[in-house]
């Protein structure tokens, strides 16, 4: 017997009764909802809240965001990670101003025209803004659906996603599409947790197949993830008069558009000093004399662990001629460093430089 209508009714009633009071649930402004959806893509609610508030304070409208220099947008995003989201939001805002005269889309088809907006975000926004019955399946909703209907993740990821979407379409229907999308995500985030689901407080337990089977935590099953790669990187703190050289990464790719201390990967058989001299010659066309080591640190990105060595270096031959790994360069004073957006991995050396300056 099909209980879809009962499940939907229970989900909507539960969500209306118990949902968390989050800043983006107090607004119907499509721009603010778009910002929140993008921030929540790869980041948890707790971390997003202060960034969301600050971002809207700095860029209160889509026009303000479109007008802002990319550097300022990246600075506001600094620390939130996955910087492609910030670049896409900025590009998307410029597109909306140009193509839609600053009016935010409300339908899924319109949202999909905006650069950087994928099907999950477009579906979520369309369901909130116009009630369009489009399922928006994030990791939390995926887990709930997988357990409710016993959809197991096996070797074929594509088949699994297709089955999840099939059930999600059955769940997310008019007239409560927006609430149903939110309820599925909220249930996954607060009750149907990955390791220890709180089935005793679940509004849909009586229809849940994984609960009936007795082992809900087995669903959706393990996804085969690519292993974490490890790279060694060296970077230079090069001083000239009272200034330090910083370079900007190319706009696309990992950490695209962020500023950093110049350097690059240490190849097999190279010492950090040798790698630094080679990288600076290739990337900036300069020669340096290697000075004292400053700091060793490491940082984990999703599939990448970076071990970083920072060395002092003195410019012995210029001028700077940036290559393909560098989109801009500047000599900046210590106190100006905080105006630029840097990857998290560079923060430790900035702190060290600042401390050394204050204790001098
Ligand atoms: Fe998840 Fe348990 Fe609810 Fe099933 S009964 S949806 S496993 S919390």
C-alpha cells in the first residue's frame, strides 16, 4: 500500500512544528535565499550563519554584489572554503543584473540559466519561491529517502541517484513543494543522522522501511571515495623595503582568484629551496637567494593534503614577469595583508609575520 500522502502530511506538520529558527528562514528575499543555498552547499549551518549575515551586510542586494570587485567578494568568503562558490555567486549576480535587469529568477528553468547554479540549487529555490514541485536532494535528504524507501548505495552511483530522485519526485509535490524539500533536509540534519538516527522521535518512522528492517544506519551504504592525495609545497616570503611580495592564483581551479605567497609544488628529488628557486623562475621569471626557514604547516582540502614549507628569500634578479600560474602580483605592507583573501593554509604564516612585527 502506498503511504506517500501520509508521509508528506507528517513531514509538513513536523517541519512546521519543530524547524530550527535559521536566519534564511526569516526571509522571502530571493537574493538572500540564493546566498544561503550556495553557502550551505558544502558547509554546515553553524559555520554558515556568521558568513551569511556578514555577506548580506556587505552586499545587501544582487546589484551590490554584481558591482563589487571579485577581490572583495573572495575576502568576504575567506575561511568558508570552496571558493568556486563565491566566484560563481559573483558571476551569477552580474548575469542576473545584465540578463534579468536585477530581478531574481523564481522558476527552475530561469535559475538554471544563471552561471554556476546547478539543478539542486535551482530546484530548491524554485520550490521555495514559486512552489514549483522540484525535488532538491542534498546529502541529508538523500539519507532520509534512502532509509524511508530502502534504497541502497551499491557499486553504480548513477543508478542509486536515479532511484533516489524517483522517490524524491514522489515526495515533493504541489502545493507544499518548498516545505517538503526543507522538511526532508531538516529531518536528515536533525533526526535521521548518519550514525545514530533518532527513530523514536521521527515523524515518519511508522512508514520507514529501514527502521522496520531494524538497521537504518546501514542505509544508504558506503560510497567509494577517491583516496586523499598528498603534496609538498614550498612558498617564499620575499621582502623589498618594508613590503612583501604576494601573487594571485588564476581565476579558475582550486583556490582560484585567492592571493598567496609565491611558490609551488616540490617535485621528487628536490629540496624545498631548489623547488622554490625553480618555481619562482618558471612562474615569475625571477631569481632569489634562499634565506632562513620560517614555518612548516599542513592543511587538508577534500581530496588533498598539502604540506607547506615557508622560506624567506631575497630577490636577486628581476623584473617580475608573471607566467600562467599567476594572474597578478603586488608588493604590500604587513598591515595591508588583511585586505586580501588568502587560502587557510597561508594564515599561519601571516600570523607569524604579524607577531614577529609586534615583538620587534
Ligand atoms: Fe530515519 Fe529512523 Fe526516521 Fe527512518 S525512522 S527516516 S531511519 S529517523
